[in-house]
C-alpha cells in the first residue's frame, strides 16, 4: 500500500498515533498422515487498548480510503473477491479451521499461517502437497480426501478452506468427472462445517478452468450450510502474481493468496 502524503496529516491536527497489537491465536495440531504440514503458534499478548474516536475534523479522500485497509495492509480492491454461494448472511465466526490444498498452498503455507493468526481462529493445520488431486491419488501423492479423513480422526474444524482442483484440470478431467470428485470430497465434511473454496487459474487453459470454477460454485451452493468461493481466477492474472509456468505463485502471489483467504473469512462471517 502506498505511503500517506504528509500533507494529508495536516487535515487532522495533532492526532496521537495509537499503537495496536495483533492477537495471535494458539494453534492446535491434528495428528496427520506423513507429508502433512502442521502450523502452530501461541501467544499471551494482552488485548489492545480501546481506540478513541477521531475528532470531528474534515478527512482527505485518500485518508478516508485508508480506513478500508484490512489487517494485512493490502487494500481490499487488490484482494481476490468473494462470492457467497450458500448459507445465512454473516453467520458467527468459526472457532477452528484447516486449509487443504496443493502446491499453491504448500508454497504459501507460512504466509497463510501468519495472515490467519490475527483472526483469533484456531488454525489446526495448513496441508499443501505438490500434484495433489481431489479424490484420485497414488501411494506417493495421496488425494485430498485422505487428508480430510486424517484431520477428522482427531478434530472437527468448523471451517474448511479448500484450494483444490488445479491438478485435476491439469490431468484433463472432464467436467462430469470433476463434478463427481467435488461431490465425493464434500460428502466427507461434517454437514454443519463451513467451506471456503479458492477457485482455479491456469494460463492457456481458461476454457477448462471456467467450466471447473462453475462446477465448484454449483456443487458448493447445493451443499447447504455456509459456502463461499474466493475468485482467484480473476485476480491471479494480475502482473507479478503467477510465475512463468502460468500456475504457481511468486512471492507477491503467495502473500496475495494468503491475504485473500483472510479477506474471504472477513467477508463471509460476522466480526
């Protein structure tokens, strides 16, 4: 985010700078299969002091826009948008969550963990594996359904963030097979669990990706409960986000990926 013009500070005379601290939620860890990445963090940081209201003084347009900047520090208009496809408006925030994905999630697992920490949601696991598909795996690369079953052995997260399907499209699964795999995966989740799905982007395969993303929205919308989709497809094509292979994340892309997940949580649930 661009720095604030010193001239804008003159609009609000002698404002005191308020120092805020972020609350980091303690993270539990589920017992998982080999290769699953577990993220833990603990903190006893006290609650931040109450921030006094701004004085009734005119605010420059640029400064007013800054009030919409999330904790990530990235303006909302730069984040991937969120589409709520099922469930009530602004239900209570979940107490616990997991993130399950493929190599994109693996590359951004540190950024995801750090971005989620201030939400005070218990992050049980960030599980990303290269070449992972939704339901079709091998002994070397088990599918996402195996990871879901492993989590459910020890925990029942209230929110499941899924970033899956890229390798299924890469394997040229047809639309019908892709939809069946989504159904099989979603059927494993507890009926009362909320789901946020990060949709797909592969350069030069946009026709297949569009069909896959439509299937994600359709299947998640029919599931019932709280369901939302992160529109990664629209944002991923921004300059500097995707590497030359047309799929994987640059360092900026990893941060945007993580921030967009948190933005989806904020947009889907009540604060």
